[in-house]
C-alpha cells in the first residue's frame, strides 16, 4: 500500500514517541526524519534506530520546502513511508503542504500525534488553556518585526494570554533566548509606549518543556532579564487578565511574586 504516515516525536528525546508511533515506524518500508522545525535537546538518531530497528533518512529544510518533499513522496508512492517530526506533526509547521500533495497523488495519509510544545508550556505555567489568544513567534534581530509586540497588545486588550515562541535555526545551532526576546520587545516598547513590555511587566519564561527538569519562572521583566534559563528551547508567555487560580498557580509553580495573588482577589 502506498501510504504516508506523519508521526510526532514529542518534545525532548527518542522516548517521546508514542507506542503507536513506534509501531508505525517498525512496520514502515522507509522512515524519514526532519530535525529543523524544532529542537529535541537529547534526541539521538543512533538510539532511535536501535529502538526501532529502522534506518532513519534525514531530510533537510531545502529538500522539504524548496523541493516540496519529493524524496518522501516518491518513497510513499512505492510503499509505506513514515515521516518523523518533532513535537506534533502539524503544530507550528508547514507539513500540511506535504500532506495535501500526497493526497493529490492518491497517497493515503495518516497522523500519529505527539506532545506539542504549545500544550506543554501552557500546562507547565498553570494558566488556563482557554484564555490564550493568538500565538506569535519572535524572530531573530536581523529579521526584526513589531508583530510580536502588536499581537501581545491585541491579546491583552481582550484579557487573553500570549504565547511567544522563539526563533530557531537548527542548521546553524542558533536559538533565540528569553533574554534576547525581552530586549527586542523592550526596544519596541520605547517606540510604541503602550506599557505592554516594560521592566515592570509580568511575564513567564519556560525552558526545555518536555524534559525531566524544565525551568518555569514567572516574574517582572527586569528580573527575567537576569534569570539563567540554561539551554534551548525556550519560550515566553505574557499573561492577560488573571483568574485568582491562575495567579496562585504562577506563585506556586513558577515562583511569581506573592502579591500577584492579592491583586486578583
């Protein structure tokens, strides 16, 4: 059967794949993997190949985006092909284009979902999922954009939280940090002056969600700027209007200032 199965790898290492996903890998004719849309800090191709008994074919950003994943599609036209993707296959990626093209070629497609960074960081923060607005990515300084700042403004006007994903370039081993992201937003604040990203603005920094020892810290920006979050991947949350249970969660789970609870009563 010509088939393309998209399998999520989860968030941290080769143990993040589901049992169902691993079964799909073991029964595939060809197994492709991309590791550029997100970072899996402790993922080992060698260990995964030993666990699955399959040889992994790494596909580059160029092969996937500029060549439209033709290598994967040709394999799927001949037999069962699995495409391994960090996190969840269709969260914050453009892999839907590949799936659409496969269906156009009469290649059956299926999805085995994996843990997503988006749900993981929200869960770690203790904030209510249904109170999040639009998610935005903060780009590297050379691709400077005011869009992240504007999205935070729009969400806060509605009382909603904002999840800010931070830019990465895995092929260059570059990962935007929480400190760098805050500095970018502070520069926009100096221009716009909407009091959305000041030194006294509450934010939540999260590093290495999905690992055994993630860092979750809620505090004012002036404190987060000097906090050591360690290695990537990292992200930011700008809370909107807090429910008192959310404020308590930030204090207990993320070390936020205790006066936050009093402010929501």
